[in-house]
C-alpha cells in the first residue's frame, strides 16, 4: 500500500486551521490569566458571586471547543475533532492519509 499524502491545497487548509487554533489558544490563555488575576480589581467577581466572570470565562473557552469540532480531514471529510489537540494529528484514523503534504516544509 502506497503512502497517501495531502495535496498542497489541502495541506494549506490544515495549516490555516492549526494557525487559527494556536493563535486563539495563546490569546485565550493570556486573557484567562489576566481576567483571573485581576477579576476582583476589574469588578468581575467578589468573594461570593462569580456572575459576569463565569460568563466571560465561558465566552473565552467556547471558541476552543468550536475550533476543535470544526476540524475535518481534508482528504475524506471525516471530523477529526478531539484527536487533534493544539495541532492536527499525524494521520487520519478514517482514511489513513498522512496529514502533512509530501513536500511540506512543516
């Protein structure tokens, strides 16, 4: 069986998802740290009530879930979802295609 690789267009699509995922993760991580450290000074929480802080935390985390659930194998279209963490997995479990193009520099 010969190894199957993504085309350069499919590879570019996957790298674009990885870039968005990584950039949003860094943004959300920094934002969560700032919000949690300064929540009482910003008036987002008190000792007893998390009110708007809980909503803000949910709004920062929700796009991470959405990004994960949107990832599909460019070759077969099957959702990869939670197989991927911050980057796409090395190979699609469904069709077996390697998720790196043959001449990719990444």
